[in-house]
């Protein structure tokens, strides 16, 4: 008896690969229609996204301007030093500019003979001075809410897509194959752009604002940005979108200051592997050329 099974059609390895890869790219479009009450947070184009992205230093400088003039009155950046502003791979301000920024801050450095705090202007080596002395002080002027430190906020936040659970693996693969690692930055941008008037029937608590992407939709931070919140020195038009984009990019850098170096190293490794593969192939051909077959 012949028990062997023959497939009714021929499948080559290549066609299976094509099927898998194409389904990977098509599926997010098909499943994106799923919905909840919150709007989908959209994937934005960033200069630093993708395998070969890099920070745009002009954008980081503008983003610092927005942070400095708007956000810094409530949010600290305690992991950042003023000297970082002049380092490679960041906003790359000149040393003099970074020093001028540092000098605007007042640093408490020990106590004098009478036990009073000694104040001095900031230096390049100082960490960013926080806006409040402690959490209680911050809460007391923010209606009881605490404005969190923003140093690594771009890495600390993410979002969940409103898609059926069984499509999640597709998204994981899609994100990996397209090098998507800016979910936190996309959330920050969406948060800053997400202030709307509350829909009818939604009652906001005292001092709260309605935000479409913040979990629960009630946030204790009033919309911090407006069309002309900050003047840009480089002449870039000031729009809400531009401000939100620039400050989000700046916070992406504070959360990952070595991204440029990391991606540059990645490029070199890829180049090395390509050259190595070529050499190995040529070596193999030359070694086997002496063997008769
Ligand atoms: C007047 C004070 C104030 C200013 C100015 C301000 N914030 Fe906030 N921010 C807050 C408070 C308070 C919270 C906590 C909100 C809450 O928990 O409901 C907050 C929360 C946040 C969060 C965390 C949201 C989350 O998912 O938990 C981010 C991110 C943020 N602010 C970014 C910014 C940025 C960027 C700016 C400048 C463009 C800014 N904030 C300006 C007070 C402020």
C-alpha cells in the first residue's frame, strides 16, 4: 500500500517566504480598522527613526528652546548636565552657548557660615536644576499633581494599539522589521497635540483638562503649548505642531543621547558583514576551484 502523500500543488521555499513577508506588511493595514474610544496614536516620521536615522541638531536646538521656555517651569531633566548640550550627537550648542544656558540657572552649593544656602550661577558640569525643591512643593502649585521628570520620559511611555489580540504578533514583527522604536516619542507628540474640549457628557474634575490620548482622558497638566509659545531663532514657522514635534524630538534625545553613535556603529557592522560575506564567498570559490566535480 502506498501511504505517501503528495501535495496538490507545488510550494517552493521562495513562495512561502514571499507569502509570509507580504502578509506581514499588509496585515497592519487590514487590522488597523479596529477601534476603541481613544484615537489611534499615529506613527510619526522622525529624522532619527529607522535603521539609519540620526537626530537633526537644528530640531533638537529648537526643542530645547521649547523645553526651556515652557516645560522647565514644571518639569525637571535631572539626568542631564548642561555640558551635554554641547556634546556630539545632541543639539550641539557651542560651549559658550551651553555655558550661557547653565549660567541662567541658580545652583545651591553648600551653606555659608550662618547656615544659609549658598547660591551660585550654574556651570557646565552641573546637572539641570529642577524647578521645585521637592515633590511636595511641586504638588502644592499643581493642584496636587506631580509633574514628572522628563529625562527618560520618551522611553518610559508607550501605547497599545487598538487591535484584536490575535493580530499582535504581526505588529511585533512589523515593528521589528521596520526598526520602529519611537512609540514613546509618538505618545509624547500625541499627548501634546491631544488637548480637545471635552465631549458632551464628560465632567472634568477641578483643574483637569481633557486629553484624547492620556489614559482616562483627564490630565492635571493644562495644554502647555500654543501656536506662538516660543520664537525660533532659526526662522522656522511657529505652529503648535512644530513645537510639539521639536520638544518631543528633544526629549527623545535626552532619553537616548547616544542614538547617533549606536546607529553609526550599526552601519559599520553591516558594512563589515557585507565585506566579510563577499570575502568568504571568494575564498570558498578559490578553494573549491581546485576540486574536480
Ligand atoms: C504648569 C506646569 C506644567 C507645564 C508648564 C508643563 N507640564 Fe507637563 N505635566 C504637569 C503636570 C502637573 C503633570 C502630571 C499630570 C497628571 O498626572 O495628570 C504633567 C505631566 C506631563 C507628562 C506625563 C504624561 C503621562 O503620560 O504621564 C508629560 C510627558 C509632560 N507633562 C510633558 C510636558 C511638556 C513636553 C511640557 C512643555 C511643552 C510640559 N509638560 C509643560 C505640569 C506641567
